[in-house]
C-alpha cells in the first residue's frame, strides 16, 4: 500500500473521512469538507456532480487510484469518493497526491 492510501487509513481511524456520494455531497454543502478525493474510475456523472459541489464550497479536489483502493484504505467496499474533514490531514493527503 502506498503512503497516500496509508494516510487515508489514518485519517479514517481519526474519524476525519466521510465516504459515499450522498454523504460527500452533504459534507461539501455544509462546509465541513477540506478535501474531496474522487476515484479515477468513478462515473462521469458522480465526478461532475461532486466536482461542482466542491467548486461551490471552494474545496480542493484530487483524483486518485480506483474505487476499490479508496474503499480498501478505509476498510469498506469500493468508494467513488471520500471527503477529508480535518485541515491538517487534508493538507498532507494533498501533498502526497502530487
């Protein structure tokens, strides 16, 4: 597992991860999202909807790996997107994605 996915697992254990499309949208809408991570194999509709919501919320967006990897990193089934709610963890994950 690469360092990005390890850090995502740490963020999950710190209860700083929101997963699932609807939960991510809600987190973005309420201003709790610090970083949106979209799987590269997420559907175009989901990616577009979440990207627009992130733009409205002025939240950074990155794409990373696939749905199975994102889900496995947080101990769940495949996930098209996850939101990070902690500023420090979001910053670190963004740095690792570069």
